[in-house]
């Protein structure tokens, strides 16, 4: 992917994150994301469908999108993993806080107050190099 396409993707606040179902179809969801050292980090509710699908298939894809999930860029094939190690989770949180600042802080406070913080899952998305 040309570098300017990555800049377009990274310049937005949302990406459409698509995970693979057993049927081979993809399910896309608009999510916040943060680039860090060649990977993208995002978070989700631990029981969300995308987390369950990622535990079966690492294949995924991303595209720039609007807050409503309307794709406005080309799809990029990726491989994604749910993070289990605390150091990796800390990296994801740091990247997200760096990009979203006060918005991420509010999301964290809200999640803590509702008890959702402990059930949050973090994902690392890597571009396919094949």
C-alpha cells in the first residue's frame, strides 16, 4: 500500500474493522484505532462478536470510514490478535490515549464506572506482508 494511503487511513478517527466468520464472510464495525510502531491498536467489549471471531481466525481487514461505518477508503488485508499480555495491553492503551487524549480518558472513566473496563479486550492489527 502506498504511504499516502496509510496517511489517509491514519488521519481519520475511525477505521472499519472487519473480522472473518466461519462462513468466510466478513463483519465490519467502525472502531477507534491508534497507530504505533507499524501496528494498529483498538479495543472492544471482551464478549463482542469480533473478539470471538478473532479467536477463530486472525484474518481481518481495515479501511478508513466515517463514525457511522461508511467506508471511504480501500480495504487493506490485515492479521489481528487479541492481546493477552499486560505489557501489550499497556502499549495499546498508551497508543489510544496518545491519539484520543481526553476522549479516551472519558471512555475509560465511563467503562470503570459501569464495570466494563475489566471486561475490555485489546487488539493489535498488523498489515499483511504476504
